[in-house]
C-alpha cells in the first residue's frame, strides 16, 4: 500500500464530496434552462455558489466556477490584460510563481507584447511587500502573486500585497490554490477599503487540492473589475465564462471547501506537529539536509528539502520503490527533469535546484505514514548521493 505524501499535487477525494456530487448528478436539467427542471438545477448551483462564497469571504455574484487553478489564473491574467488601461503594458510577476501563471504571462509577452516586471524573492521564497510595491509603476497593467508558494510552502502577506496594489491603482490577481484549505483565504478582508477601486480584483482556487473532484475550481472576480472573458457563447456567470455549468462539480467543491475550513485550525495544529517531528528526525539523521522556505510562516503540511548530492529524480525513484509517494516540486512539471525555478529564485544554483524533495502532508496523513518515510528516506538519500 502506498504511503501518499504528495497532497500538494492533489488530495484524496473526500467521501462527502463524492456523495454530494453523486446526489447532485441525479438532478436532470441545464441550470440555464427556464423550465422547472432547469430552475431546480439552478437553485442547487446558486446554493453551492453561496456556500463557497461564505468560505472565501466574498459575495456570491463574485464567484465564477472554473475547471481549476490553471483556468482561473489564465482567465484573470489574460482577462485583465485585455481590459487594461490605455498606456499600460507591464505585468508585475514575482519570481517563483506557479507555471500556470508563468506560462500565461509568457504567452502575453510573446503574443500581446506584454512587458514583464519581475520581483525577486528573498531566501525564504517570500515576496517582500516593499519590493512588490516598488514594481507597481504607473505603466503597469496588472500584477499577480501567490498567497502561498506551492513548492517551498512559504505563506506571503496577502493583505500587504493587496494594499500595495490598491495604493497604486493596479489590478491584482492572487493565486490562492496552494493556500486554500490550509491557510486563511479572505477576499473581502484582504481588499479592505479597496472596494470600489482598483486593487485586489481576482483570486483563484482549485478543488482537487482540498478533496473536491479534479476539474473543479473558482475564480473570485470583484463586481467592479473589468475583465474580458476567455470563452464566449451564452453569457453565463456574468459573461465571464461561457458553457453549460457543472452543477455537481460546484456542489462537491462547496462541500469540500466547507469541510476544509471547518477542519483548518485543528488540522494546522496536527499537521504542523507531524511536520516538525519529521523535520527534527531528518536533521538528526541527515544533518546536511536543508529545509527550504520560511521556517515559521509556511503551510502546515509542507516540508521542502535540499538534499546535497542526491538528484531529486533518484530520490523519487527510490522512495517510490519503498512505497512512498512524494515529489520534487510542482506536479505540472512532472516527468520533466528540470531544476526547480523556485529554488533558483531563492538564490540557489542549478545543481542544488535539481537536488530537492517536496513532502506534503494532508488530511489522511498519519503518524505511521511519517514513520514509514523516516524509515526509508535516510537510506534512499545515502544511496542517491553515492550515484
């Protein structure tokens, strides 16, 4: 049986989300139809929207259901670009962002002549608010930032980043995919007094990171935001995302979000204790291993390690043979043996960026799982480092 310690890539489907999906799927009707069956589906859909909005601290009308974080980031970034103010061409892009963001901005740079304005990370993979604010020049069209780094686990000061964008009237997208369910996510609170003006206007989340089905997610879009849609053809969801709406997926996402938020404080304490025990034992048995990311302000289940001399792909292979599933970084780059751009953004060289391991604990992780990893990892490290 596999010991699954790759929750940051995808979390096990929650039983409650599965059951909610199955129950909602029994309702026949397109939520955009005006007959009784369609309106019954619509009521279920809007109830799910209200429930998710309560978790995300936003208004229900601001919730646009998507297929996940990648679609949400693309809709936010490209939509804000196409609706940008005249005379602006800059996109503020911190180093170490998720590839959904990096690749979307690269597309804008190649096809729309966007000008990338980079923001360096510090050695803990943190976006410094002052550096972020300094990049928000008058000719910047939009900005984006991670609430929590998906590899290093560092949690950023989202409120400070949103305040900086507001002060400089730059539309901001926050990628909350890694943070959702594991750290506070509060759209309205982060906006503060920025309602009615430019600042935080979009926030993306993904369902499969919190135990909802793959293919579910949402983008919170401020009512005041000017955003151009990626898809057209029906005017659904404030004309920001066309297509027949996935009612069962929306319900399952809302259920998973409510459960994740209800458990969050207790799970933070439990996972932090497991994480700290794991780190303590590793430091004793492999003192040369280096914990990356912020040692305090980090996601509770994240352990991101530099293992000197041990290629990450070798560690993955050896641990997989021992029945333990971990990763070297973002699953979006799985199968491609390349150095971690996040680790390089933290100031490490390319060689070190190939010698990293990301262990991510989650809702189903037990003490026995951590013990199994601790039994296998030191030996795997010694073997990989000899190669």
